């Protein structure tokens, strides 16, 4: 109970809500790193996944790369990049991108692969060219899986962006790293609660995004299969 | 006109899908490719729109080698209907149908207006325009598939087992629809099927394929049923081909009996006289306009008071009738077999009774045409 009371006190302290190391600024930083990492990862992984899925070329390479990347310890990657590129935003975002690419890539690739071959056949048979098959058939039908990959990646990125604090930049990780240094358990706990909350909000946002992006026909189809 | 000139397809694994096809498909007619599984029907069909490239020989549409045209452009000028319809799940019925007009750069408004016309043509309700494919029945989905293939008004329509995924009753309805459409549109249709009955129903010409991708016979349905070229074709078209063949003989040569057709105001006494003179166990009762009312058995007449009018009796249902001028011997035989009296009722175009024919008389007629 003591811990809970101290946590409530920590959150209610007005000092916590202003200044350069206040919760709003730290959260904004955290969101900024996460968004940047996710955006760069999506810009790489979605087109590559669409292409490998569409052509069927590089499917094995994609899966292997994704598995390899998944096995990498993010913190290890971070320190490697810091050694190579120095401290700052770049190594943090690079590490987050490395983390986010595999789920987006694998889901996009799979999303395109699982489009019924008969539909592709019909599309080609009606005179669509390769690019038209990709944009008018494969992409819209793959959207549910693509959004799924983005959501998985986003939640991981939000949780992992705390590592930014280890290399001297901001974000909610500061509370955890600084709390550890000062042996301030309440501060560490407060930081963790904020990260969890942000991850929950992210999940909710993606649920909304999927309603927006998935074609209504696919949504009602999925509902009918349930 | 579509011409196959020695068109063959050999796959690298050694499979001979089509062994070298020489065949001319007439314009404005329905040509059916039929044969057992793996006999190269689909492969041959897909050579026409370059979904398959022949390894030797060529395919010409109206004298022009299909390989001289860009595949995408060629395919936009050829309608293509596949099994299970292959509709896009993320698009509404209307937008599925508008696919090719949109590819051809027609504006969305024009493409949708065209889609509405086609929905009407293939018998879909306007209210279904904004539905998604999975919200339709199998038969309706096939109609959408046909509408989509016709949207850019192509002169040629390729159909690969278009009706195989629906139940027999719906299938018959769709076949009728195709016949109706074809009478109106006169497209050059090539249709692939496993089903010899379907082939006989919708085809003007039938190409029978045999395993190994060879053409076994190419003929009109009637020639095919009466003169199968070999044992393979004969067994493929089945042992009931004799009954199927009757579909090609008109019923108007049948001799109909008028003496046992009685008026509903005639009395039982008069009827008994008639059946006894004719030596017939049944008489047909008609109303004042000669529309059929039902059968009455001779045994039954003997148990009724002699003064009663026939119209007052409970009559036995007359079942199906056949149109003497328009129906075939097969329809007449069907009507007789299904009738409780074992006799078929022949009517004119307005449904008025011209006479009745017994199974025995039908047998004679069948005997005389099947020699
Ligand atoms: N890509 C391919 N590689 C190797 N063999 C193939 C290929 N495509 C088709 N075949 C073979 O070619 C033969 C003819 O196939 P096709 O699909 O034309 O038959 P079909 O008459 O349409 O049969 P079905 O009635 O079952 O649809 C079959 O033996 C098939 O296995
Ligand atoms: Mg086939």
C-alpha cells in the first residue's frame, strides 16, 4: 500500500507535470522517437513486403532476415550503433527501426501471399497489369494483416523506446534510468506505468486505424466467418 | 472466329497438356469444350487470352495471332469467367462489374452506369449493387461474374466451368439465362465443362477432349449423340445418350388421340361409351376452352351415376403437358412417364389440348426415329 500511495503522490506532484523533465515533455519525446522509428520502418518494410509478396521472389530471404532480426537483443544493437555513430537520436531510432521492420515485413509479405490465386488469375485475365494487380487487389486484401504488423511493431517500439535514456536522450525511459541511478523506486515505477499506458493507447489507436483502412467488404466478410 | 492452328502446350516436367489442337470456333456461336479432368480444356481456353502461351502452333482471333497483341490489352477485349466467379471481396457488386471499364479509363460514373445496365441484363436486382460478393448466393455470384466479363462488351467470352459450383437447380436456371443472353447478344462464347448435359444444352458445337490433350470429336450436339466417333466418346457421353438424343426430334410427328378427350359437360354415360369403344382405360376431361382439367379412369366411371356431368367428378391430376409444336420427343416422353395415367397431354401454344398420347404410341415413335 505504501508503494501505491507514493506512486499517487508522485503523479499528483504538480512539479511532475511541467518543465523540461516533466511528464508531458517526456511523453512527447517518447512518442516522437516511437513515431519516427515506426514511420521509417514502415517506409522500408511495407514496400519491400508488397514486392516480395507480389513476386514471390525473396520470400525465404524475407522470413530468414526477419527471424534473424527478431533474435537480436535491441539493447546490444543500440550499443553497437552508438559505438559506430556516437550518442544521439540516430542510434535510438535506428535500433527501433531494426526492431519494427520484422513484424511489418513478415505480415505484409504474408498478407499479399495469402490472396487467393484464383483472384489474381481473374485480375490478370481481365487485363490488369502487374502493378494494377498489386494496388487494386493484393494491397487492399492484405490491409488487415499489414495493419496487424504495424500494431505489433508499434507496441514493441513504444515499450522499447525507453532505451533512449541509456544513451543520453529523453523519453519516458529517463524516469526508469534516473530512478535506478538514484535508487528511487517510485520514480522507476511511475515511468513504467506511463510506458504501459502509452502501449495501451497505441493498441487502441490501431484498432481505430484498422476500422478506417480495411475495406468494408473485408470487414463484413471477416465478421461473417466468425 | 477463333482458330487454333496446331496449338500445343508441353510443360517442362514432361506433361503434355494440349497435344496440338486444330479447331475453328465460329463467331456468334457457343462452342463447348468438354472432356474428363486433365484433358487440356482449360489450357486450350487460356491460350485464347494468352493466360497460357502455346509451346508450338498458334491461336488466331479473327485472323490475328493473339501473340501480336499486348496481353493486358488483348484480355480487356475478351470476357473471362472463371469457376467460383473469382469476385473481388473488397469491392461491391457494382465495382466488381465496373472493373474492365475502369481499366479502360472510362470515368467512374460511366463505368457504374454500365454496371447497372449489366446487372439488369443478367437478372440482378438494383438493390444488390452496393452489396459485397460474400453477401450473395452462389448463383448470384456467378451472374455477377458473367456481368463483369460482359462489361466492356467484348466480342469473345471465355467461360471456364462457370456453373460447376452451384447446385443442379440453380445451374439449370443459369444455363437458361446464358441461352437467353446469347440469343440477344450473339457473342463468340467458348465454355468449358465436365458435364455432357450442359454441353448439349448450351452448345452449338461441342469439342470432346480425351486424356493426353487430344481432340476426340468436334461436332454439333446432335451429330455427337447420334454418331460418336469411337468408344471413348461413346462412353464419355454416357449410356443414356439415347434418351438425350430424343431432345433433337420434334414432338409434332406424334399421332395424338382426340377421341378420348371429353368435355366437362359430357355425362358419365357418354364417357363410358367412348372409353369402351376406344378400348382405352383413361379419358381426359377438358373445359369449354379446351384447357385440361384432369384424367378419369374407366373403372371409376362404372361406379358413378350415369347422368352426372364429368366436371362434377374428382379428377386425377394431368401432370405435365408438352407443347406439340415446340417441344421434343424427350419432353413428350417425360410428360408420359410422369403422368399418373401413363399418357402425355399434348397442347398448343395457348395450353389448349390437341390430344393425348400413350407410352405405347410414344414407344413406336421413338422406335421409328432411332433406327
Ligand atoms: N503449370 C503446369 N505444370 C505442369 N502441368 C500442368 C500445369 N498446368 C496444367 N498442367 C497439366 O496439364 C494437363 C491439362 O490441364 P488442364 O487444366 O488444361 O485440364 P482440364 O481439362 O481443364 O481439367 P479439369 O477438368 O480438371 O479442369 C493436366 O494434366 C495438368 O495437370
Ligand atoms: Mg479445367
